[in-house]
C-alpha cells in the first residue's frame, strides 16, 4: 500500500548528499550518563541506513528546555559518545546547527560520516518556527528526514519548518510509529479496546472524549477511575478523586453510551488506609464496600479477569497509563496481569496491541511484556496528542 508520506525508499541516490535528520535524543540522564537509551536505539536504523548509503548524516535534535539560550548542561556534546556507542560508529560533534560553525564542520565530512549538531533549542527561533532559522538550517542540508515522532507535536523549525523547505522524508522509526498508530486507531480491525489509566482525569479529558467516539471498549483505571465512580454515586472513601470533574465525567459516560462504547470501571478494588508497600490495612473488596478511611489503589482480581475476557473478544488494543499505583507493590498486580493477557493474545496473533505515553512503557517493562506488544511508542506527549485525535504538526508537514 502506498503511504501518505515519503520514506527513505523514495530518496534515490544520496551519495555525498548532506541529509539533515531530526531525531529525538532527549534522553534521561542520571549522574552524567544516559539512564535510558531507548531513543538512541530508536534512531539507529535510520542513521546507519543513511550513512551506509553514503550520505553525510547531520543529526538535528533538542535536549532539555534551554529556552533559546546556550546552556552547557544541555549541550548535545554530552550525547555524542553514548550515541556513538549505540551505533557502533564514530560520531562527530558540530557546535551549531546553523551558520558558519555548522558550514565549517560539515565541509570536512566525507560520505558515510555521522555528526550530531548542537541543540536546536539554543536558537530562540527553533520553538518559534522562525523562517530565518529554517532558512539557515536548510542552507546546510540537501534533504530532510524526520525520524522524531516523539517531538512531532511541536511545530518547531527543526520538526515542521524544515519539512516545508527541503525535500522531506519519514525516517524508519517515524515510519514504524505512523504505521502502528494507523493500525491502532486510523483503520483498526474491530472490536477495538482502549486502556486509559493514570492519576488524573484532568490531564486526559481530550483523550477520553476522543476515544469514546472511536473504540468499542474503554477500560478506565488508575486514579481517574475514582472520579468516574464518584460521578456514578459510588462512595470511594479517601481515594484520589477530582470531585469537581464529576459533571465532566458524566458527560463522557453519556457520550460513550450514545456511541455504543462500553465503559469498564472496576467492580472490585484493592484498598488500603495508607499508600505504602504491602500495608497492614490492605484488602480487596467490592467497589461499593470501600470504607471512609480507605483508598482505592488498584483494580481487583475479579475485574481484571473480566477485563481479560473482554480483550479476548477484541482485535485491537491501545494502551496508555497504568491501572493502579503500579510503582508500589502490590498495587502493580492489575496492570501486570492485564498487560500479560494482552501480550499473550498478541503472541497468539489474536490482537494488535499498541502502547505509549508517559508511565506506560515503564509499566509494560515492569510487567516484562514490552517486547510482546505489537508496538510500544517511545513518545510521551506526542502519543497523548495523537490519542486525543489531534493532527501533529511534524507529521502533517511530512504529508506534503
Ligand atoms: C519528549 O521528551 O517528550 C520530547 O522530546 C519532547 O520534548 P518537549 O516536551 O521538551 O518538547
Ligand atoms: Mg516531554
């Protein structure tokens, strides 16, 4: 099937060409080293392919939020060695992404060489998508590749402006991401289920509103389930809850009814009087039996089993956010159990499963199933905006 965007397959002969490749190298650091190199590994296929095809590979990326100022703590020179180690190739560092320093650095590169250019956000024009910066960056490259889905919700010079200025292509990682997202919510095989968890309804209102109109089953977990239970008149004790959003939650439930989306809220729950690991007050009860001094911290085992049965009848799953307070035992149980069911169904070829956003990757890694899902996105904010049904500027620009 032809894709609505160009890929590396459409680039033709790129020997000796200067190719600007937008990657997301915004990796977490701890004590001066990269603590999670997922994004560096995600960049690898595109970078190696371009280098092996004889391009001069110029990696554009941001690092942190330096607000248009040079800040040595946020210099991409810190990522050059770790990136080189992941790629197994030499990587040069060029101290600017535009202007004379960039021109001089690129002038000495040979076909197949790879360089990281300094943090695009050191220029105030980056986040403003300033045409002057777009022109200055375009001047140093012949072609543009966007491989940074996780930064595609930003309409910045290096994510959006350049795609409109130079011949633009999706990198391998971007391509995989867009294909997976298309399979999950664009033209999914039905029935479709979505899991939306996390602490607060307020951060995921747009996600929930978009999903109820699109999916057949919406499984709500985490703290946000409490707000829905409260809206339905269930006494949830001292559980985390946004009581002021009761009307909003009700409107979402009505919208789901109207569009034939089944909402799944927990009917048994794991509660405790304090939020601590394996507390003495831990118990499992029916959702209508929560005491005034207890809080709901996870979905109960009966509900999890019913959710697993619901998934068995589905063909597509989109997952964002944990079902319980999964970072503390034993409130990880529901998330782990349902993730394992989803993983097993995926392995059997019953289910296409796509997950992403914030805590989700950590939760799936904790459940030991991230590799079994059809696709796990490296994106946080971009994945959420996509789940909200928004058009991502960096993706739109690739569509021409
Ligand atoms: C991320 O880390 O989510 C992306 O790199 C985007 O970074 P930003 O939120 O600073 O734009
Ligand atoms: Mg972010």
